[in-house]
C-alpha cells in the first residue's frame, strides 16, 4: 500500500482572492477535491498539509472526505520540503500530490506508483519559456533537478519540466527531511532537494512522462479558467462517447458531479450545477439545473430548476422555475413558479401560476393531487392541498381554507366583481 499526502498550505497570493486557493472550483467542485478523490481511490491513508486558512479548508475537506488526516505546516519551515516536516506516513511508500493540480488523472497516478525505483516523479515537455523546475535525464535516469528560480540561463532552456508529483520510499523521506536547508533564492525548504541527495547517494530515480496539461498548476484566475476549459472538454468528450447528444457543446457548462444516463439531449447555453442526475431527458436551450433529478422529461427552453427537484415524465417549459419540487407527469408550459411542492400525475399548470410558498418567515408545502387543472394566473397560498380531479379557474387566489372544502370534480372560482368608474380622475 501507498500513503498519500496532499500539499495545500500555500497562501495563493497570485489568486488575488479572499477564498483559499484549494477551495476555488473547477467544473463546480473544489479543486482540492480532485486530488482527494484520486487519493482515496489509491489509499486509505490520506493526509492534507494545511496552514493558510487551515480551519476553513479543513471544515470543507471533512464535509466531503471525512477520513482525511489533517497536518499543520510549521511555517518556520516553509516550502514543499518544510510541508512534510510534521507528516508521518503509515505505509512504506508515499505519494505526494498538490491541492492546486486538479487535472492529474488517476491512471497517471497508478502508473507512477507502479514504477520500480526508490523515487518516481512526473515530468513533461514544455518548449516555450516557463517557470517550472527543470529535469536532466541521462540513460533513462534522472541525474539533476533545479528549481527555475535557481537555474542558470542554460538550465532555463531545458524543455523537460518537473510535474510536481512524486512517489518516495518512506525511509528515504525520513532520512533526508532533517537534512534539508533553505539556502536558495526563495529561502524555502525544497522537496526536490531530497531527490538531489538521493541521486548523489546512488538511489534509483525514475520519471513518468505525460502531457503538460495534466500538471497545470493553478496560481491565478487565468490558470483557473484555462484548467476549467480543459476539464469541461474532458467531461463532454466522455459524455459524447457515452451517447449523449450535445448541440454547440462549447456553450454548455456541466458540473463534475452531474450524471447523464441513457440517451439524453442537451441544447446550447445550458448550465448544470452541483450534483444532478439526468435520465433519458431533453434539456432545451438556456436552461439551468442545479442539484436535481430529471427523468424521462423535457425541460426548457429558458427554465430554471433549482435544488432538490425530482421531475419525472413531465414537461417543464419556458420561464418556469421549480424549487424543491416533486413533479410526476406534470405539464407546466410557461411562466410559472413551483416551489416547495408535490404535484402528482396528470396535473396541468397554466401560464402564470404561482405557488406562494413563503409567508415572510417560513417556507410551506403545497400538494396538488392527481388530474387537477390549475388555470392561468392563479395563486396557491401555501400550505395548501388541492383535491384530485378539481379545477382552479384562471385568475383565482386560493388558500387551504377554501381548498380543504373542495371535492373531486369541483371548480374553484374567485374573481373580484367588475367595476367601471366613469370620468375617473387620478389624483
């Protein structure tokens, strides 16, 4: 087995944000969660090293990955090497990951862990000028690593770069960590110095060469946008392979936790946020769906499905907003708000229907039973239950005081008497 430690203690000043860098999102999921997800697929001994905004990051991590061990970095020992001063691995090998590298694939990490050597590290080629550390390989063995800030002009022209992911034998880490010094341009304790010591002492160091996109580190909002664009492309390519139809896929945003099952179809400018499950449905253009389930339904165009909706075999049309709505075989064609409600099969919701779920203090539940017709521009004042197979006439406002008196096949009609005031003058 391999222990995994994730470095997440930095200040992230180049992000220019009050939000801790590891908590910035890629495809609507905190970037550190990608490293944690891969880590727990590889090991049951996973640690994260924190310092800046440690309490906030720890709270967020443990809400999603409760078995994560938290290690606090002593900033007397800054840098990637200093981050491991207080870390203790459970197993004989240690995989070192970074919180700000969300594009590293699980397959690459598995490949790195299988390299038979004392130290394994990730590398990639980048031919234009960059700030990555440089790696020198001779006869398939790494013979030198130099941080970019400490490199001379010749070394800065080396194309082979350090990917920042490592696998160490545990005893090598424990032996060399106390020997690290900060006599460099950054005055930091470099983890890569351990590799230099190991090379000098004859230990075998191997590399894994991958595409540079996997090792894109997030240091700025520009990096964040670039990483998300790459990640969105990966998500959509997989969905296309799975048989999902997408129209103008570049205009569609899909969260990492959204799931599409069977043959779904997505039109342009749709947004899927949070954790969704879309099953055999058509999502028309300019629709937003968040933390909801949609099954065998059509949604949109221009619909908004807010969290906690469960929509089954229904048709939700343009400018319809749903929130915490359980809908089964419902037709709501346009311009309605359906919040905190259970609407059962065969119900038709007319244009302009509003479920008045909020009384200024609390939200209340509405239940519309089977085969009801809710006429256009009606207001249902929650809490309310509408009996099955009843009709609410257009323009009516109904509360449970009246709804409780209704029986099957009743019609509720409430409108003010018409008045015409002649020669009316507005004061």
